C-alpha cells in the first residue's frame, strides 16, 4: 500500500475518532447540563419551601405577639377599670363624709350664733350690773374710780416689790449656792491634784562667812576688792555688824545670784583680788546661765512642753530668780500651768492651751527690769515674737485684764493665777498695803446713801454693811450690795474675791416698868 494511502487512512481514522469524541462530549455535556438544571430546580424548590416555612413561622409569631399584646392591653384596661371603680367609690365615700361634716358645721354655726346672742345679752347685763356696783362702791367708799385705782396700784406695787425682793433673794441664794458648790468642787479637785513648793525670797541675800576676818579681805586694801565686786556684778555689798555674814542687795535677783556664787567661790578659795574677782564672776555668770536654762527645761518637762523655743525656755528659767510679793515666779508659773490644765480638763476646754498659757503667763516679769510696760503685754509680745499660738498670746495678755479674754482658757488661766496667788502662805503683803486695802473697802461702802456702818473683815475678803432700815427696803438692799460689789471691782485690785454682805434689820425696843 502506498504511503499516502496509509496516511490518508490514519487521517480518516482520526477524523472519525474526533467526530465520535465530539459527539460523545456533546452528549455528556448535555447530560451534565441537564443534571445541573435538575439540581438547580431542586435547590430552588428547597429554597422556596424554606421561605414559605419561614414566612409561615413569622406570620405565626406575629399573630402570637399580637395576641399577647391584645391580652396585656385587655388586662391593663381591666386593671385600670377596677382602679377607677375603686377611686370612684372612695370619692363617693369622701363626698358623703364631707356632706355630713357640712351639715354638722352648719349645726355648730347655728348653735354658736345662738350662744353668741346669749353672751351678748349676758355681757350687757353684766355691764349694767358693774356700773351699778361701781356707783354703789363709790357711794359707800366716798372715793372716785381713779382714786380707788391709784390706791389699788399702790398696794399691789408694794406687795409686788416685797415679793420680788424675796424671789430675787431666793434665786440669788440658789444660784450662789450652786455656783459656789460647783466652783469649790472644781477648784478643790484641781488643788488636791497639785502640790508645789512655795519659795519666798526678798531683794537681799545673805552670804555666810567662815569668820569675821574674812570681811576685811573682801573689802580689800582701801576697799578695792569690794568696789571691784560691785562694779563687775552690779550689786551693793552691805558689810555691817552682822556676825559672820555679808549682805548682797540688788533689785535684780540674777545679779544677786551671780554675786552670791562669786563670793562663795572667793571665800572658799581665799585668794581675793580684782583679777580673781573678774574670773570668778565670769564663771558664776556661766553657771547661772546654765542653771536658768536647766530650770527652764525642767519647767517645760514638768508641764509637757519640751518643744518650746530656746529663748522661751531661757525666759521661763529666769523666773526662778524673780519674786512677786514674796512668791517665787518660777514655781508660781508651773503651779498655774498645772492648775489651769486641771481646770480646763474639768470644764472640757483646751488643756494644752491652758497649760501653755499658765506656764508663760508671767513671761514679761523675766524682763520687767529691761522693758517698759505691763508685764502681761510685754509677755504677750515676747510670746508672739517666738511663734506662740495666738490663743495662748491672748491668754498671756488678758490674765490681768489688759486685753479682753477671747476664750474659756484665758479665764481659767486668770482664775488659776488668782488661786495660786491668793492661797494662804503663797504671798506676803506689807502691813501698810493691807491697811490701805481694808480702809478703801470701808470707804467705798460708806460712800453709798443709806449706809450706816461698814466693816472689812476676814483679812479684807468680806465687807459687812449695816444700812438704815428706814432708808432702804429689802429690794433696795439687794441692789445696794450689787452696786457696791461693782464699785469694788472697778476701783480696787485684790486677789481672789470679796464678799459683800448688806444687813438690814428693824428693832423694836420697849421697857417694862
């Protein structure tokens, strides 16, 4: 077979195979498309079915919801109807009650109108009877209505004045008894809880000597030693006939203490000359300064104020060498601090402020020889300079009434100061001052009208006044006692308090013959 025929047969076979393949592919494709279409139709039918089911479900839910809302609405409407019905019933009952009340009120008004008519009628009859009675009384008493009124007023006034005087005396007695008892309880409790030493000093100090011949050595050749001591220390040395003693005189207790220590050292050492004197004076000054500082620290420790400014500590320590009426001001300050603290505790006040004010209240006396002015004001300025609280500054400034007290603690510190100073044995008073104070008390009492006699008794702590009974009544006696007490407060300065007693008595004397 020729080659081209072989090729032709191959090509024909390929063409036949290709045609068969295309036909088979077409048939397969058609079948695949039909299957896909069938699946799509099935899926579409499924989706439609599901959509119908969902729509049916939603429709059922909507119906159920609408039915539930309708049921709720009907229930709410039913509840509202019942509530309205109940309110209507209550309103109806209230209306019925109001109608009953209105009827009762009308009945009361009718009765009141009738009663008012009866009262008016009765009032007219009483006025007529009163007029007739008044005319009859005036005829019987031979007095007019105005005269009778004046007589009645006079008698009532006299009776009222007597009753008022008795009431005032009773109230004042009760107040005084209660206040005195309470004050005694507080003060006694405070004093019982405190015990302090009372140190009395004067403006002179005595230095003992081992022998009288030591006086000559202290004086020195032509008096050079004694002049050197006086020049360096600023004191006066009194060498008199007092055996084995020499007197140091100075208004400044610190200087006296320096001179005393110097003389003791010189007497013990035996070498007395100007150079030695200056050296011992320097040592004594250092010792006194150390003693002042230690005393101040001890006072701060005892009262609980270790944090005070160092200068305040020093000023408090200087009070150890300061006296007032024979009372040592250092121990007085500690005592007042404790007393004020105890009083503040009893009165529920500021205990710390009261104790600090009591400790520092006489601070100005530590520099009273150096600064002009009342020691209370000077002490307040010093305290303010060293950042003491304003409340305590006012306590210091007001404890002698140079300023107005602004707190309870200021009054308590002033009271504690008076208690410490007025206590028996705390201070010494000269006879001349004592007599002057008693005379002044009697003169003040005798200066009032109606006073017959006046006597200052109990060391000037009470004034008894005898008045003329025809000049004053009971009420006038009470007023007189109050006025005299006020005049004493304004005119005199005194520790503690003074009792004013006015005595009014009427005596009837007759002799049997």
